[in-house]
């Protein structure tokens, strides 16, 4: 299995976890459960979406701006950009 295939599998697993969390949010809202539980689960969903976005951005930077681009950027600049994205999405 290639690196890109493994990355795709990992991303799809994250998406499925997020789907499960959103299904749980729907169940809590439907059941009129306490707001505290709903808010905690929503915070977890937000963190999961931010983490997924960071992974996809990192993959984009690595594969399209460093390795596969016609006009590549320096690897050090790519790492700085990835660090910046991760810090922003926390």
C-alpha cells in the first residue's frame, strides 16, 4: 500500500469517527439531554474537524508544494507553514 493510500485510509477513519460523534450529538439533542453533555461532545467534534483539516492541509503542503510541485518551496518553509497551520487550528 502506497503512502498516499495509507494517508487516505487514515483520513477516512477520521471522517467516520466524526460521523459517529455527530450521530451522538443528534441523539443527545433529540433526547433533550443536558446541555453540558451536548456542549462537551460538540467541542470534541470541533477538535476533530480541526484535526482533520490540519491533516489535509499538511498533506497538501507536503505533496503539492514540496514534493510534486513544478515550483517547489523549501522543506524548511513547508515545516514552518505546517506548524503555523497546526497552531492556528488548535
